[in-house]
């Protein structure tokens, strides 16, 4: 994902310019977006996965440290 830096010193862009750039970048993307609710749901993952296994995997993922920061 390309970061749009609207706060660079000496380059304070208006929100309209930033909005136009975001729209332009979104229109350039070549992704297959879901067009139906069924496509959005996907295949549901492994057919033999239990709820306990799914919850365990989510908890393991949630506890994994991230290299990203909110600062």
C-alpha cells in the first residue's frame, strides 16, 4: 500500500488534493473485489476446522507482536 504523506514540511496539501490522489490510486488498482455477499464470505476456510481451532488461531495471531507502531 502506498502511503500518502499530506503533512510533509513545505508541501501542505489541501484535503481536496489528497482526496483526488486517493481516488486516482484506487481507480488504478487491479483487484478483484467481491460483487456478491457469497463472494465476500469466501469458502469459509478449512472444512474440518472446529470453532475451538479457529478461536485458538485468532488468539495466537492476536498475541503475535507487530513491527508496526501507532506512533
